C-alpha cells in the first residue's frame, strides 16, 4: 500500500484527510510525516476536527506559549464553551484525571510539580543506576539460555513499571496488575475508542484509585523513605496534598513512568537492529551511548500527540484561534522537521542537531525524563552486550493505536 493511498492533502486550504486507524499509517507514521512536512506542516485534520502542528519551531513554541494550556475549565464554564456535561459512565476516570499533573495549569500545577519534582531530578535518579542494572541483568539471565525471547513481555514491560513502583513505594509484585490497569486507562487517549474501552478505563480507574488509597492509609500509619511518603508529609506554602490529589498524582506517575518507556525500549531495539550499525559501536562509551539513545528518541518517539486549549484569542502560522479551541501538536513529527534535521528519516547516531521534543517542553516537560533516559542508557547497552548476535526473528507487530506508537510484540533471537 502506498503512502498516497493512506491520506490526501489539500496544501492550499491546508486540509488533510487521514484515517488514524489505518494500519498503513500507524505502522509507519514517519513516512506520512515526511509528506506533510513537504506540503503542509500546519493542517486541519478533517477526521479529528482540529488544527495540527508538526513544524519543530511551532511545536516547540506552542508547548511554551502561555496563551495555550492543558485545561480550560479554570477560566470558563462548560456552558460558555458549549461543552457537553461529563459522561456518567466515566466518573471514576474523570476523578482520577481531575488533579493530574498532565492536565493542570498554574498555580495548582506548580504546587503539585514542586512537591514531586525533587524525586526526579537527575542527581537523585542517578542513584538508581546500580539497582536498574541489577534488574536488567536478572531479567536477561532468565532468558539468555533460551536463544530467543519476546522482548516486551520479558524485559521492556518489567523494567519501567518495577523502577517507578519502587520509587513511589508500591510493592513491585503489583507490577502485572499495575500494567493491566494502565493499559486499560490509556486507551482513553486513543483515536476511535469505543464505549467498551471507556467502561474498561473507568473500572480500571476505580480499582487503581481504591488500591492507591489503601497504600496511602498504610503509609500514613508507617512512613517510609519513598516518594509517596514524601508527597503525604510535605507541605507547600502551608498546604498538604488532599487524598484525591495524592491518588491522581500517584496514578499519573505510575502510568507515565512506564507506559512510554516500554514502547521506547522496544522501538529503540528495533531501529538499532534495522539500522545496520554494529551495536558495539553504538554503545562503546558513555557519550556514544547517550547520542544513540537521543537519536532513537528522535526517530521513533513513543508519544506522538500533545493537545492544548486556547485560553485567549491567538494567531499561529496564519491560523486564528479563539478561547476554547483545541490545537494538537505532533511531537514525533516535529522531530523529523527537515529544516532542523538533515536526512530526518535516517537513523544517524552521531547526529548533533536540535534537541528532540519527545519529552515535550515548557512547564509540562516530562517530569520523568531523567528516569526514562537513565533506563534507556543502562538497559540498551546491557541487552546488546549480553546477547551478541541479537536479531529480529519476525517482523515486529505494531500496536493498533496511534497516539502511543510502539510494538505489541518484538521477537528476537541470537
């Protein structure tokens, strides 16, 4: 199937017709992004009914532009904006999202982020390096002798959820259940979600929240040296987090702290194996490893879309927006802007150009970026060092969703 059969572009009207559920698109979105960069980097996506930006400067600028924000109901009512009432069957999901760091604007966002940020700064995260390496080696030990592995379930799924659970103070044996809740929860962010998806996400939200509340009660009675205890006991300008804020923050940290990294580990292994580069050269020292990781983040980012509300009248790239309009930024496409990156569809580990936007920018820059980068810089070299001759056994199976770009299966042998 050719790229032209997947979508159509009207560059004059800046209109694009594209089915986000088409396998020809979500299995290779970079090819579509390249065509859009060539003809229409700012466009109205007919099926999604909003404007999208993929140019690097526009995406970077809009992530920082305070005329746009992640929430709108703090300055206008649903009635004013013509928004429908909340759906009753999503009350648990909406409650979990109500105090999410990803969905708030200052001053609430500032207060919550200040309380959490200390745990994620690089100097604190770096201390986790030995236990991260121990976990990765232990997992590799469990499948090294087999000569083959499905990497996502045996490795990529386990590492991020285990590390973020340890950091927060959730028993790591809860990992499989946390993954199940998270997978149901994040389907709310996907194109073409069904009512069945919504009901599953709401049920997962209730069970997730109920579990977190039990851990909060236990931590109040028996404080520990973990992030949850820190969030419970630390005040900011005389205020402590409420239980609802604690629950929302814990859920978003657990979800965001592993979901994207799982996909990035799989994406990175695939792109490295398909690149033709010798892994020993890509990971020969710390600086080379860092560049390899950053290039993999650029060319196969796991999170594609980040949406923002227009908070006041604004014009961007000749498009006028009013308060209550929603705009969408495609981070992964901005990483392929040919005005910033030479030969952008090619994996070039020695690239030294613009920083990738895979973790966003501005006040909502991913708080877990230092942890994700540490995980990638530790586990990727270990994997290729421990399993010389690593190769793809089958064509990787791509997830049938778009906003999180990753694999369902990655079968390897050596």
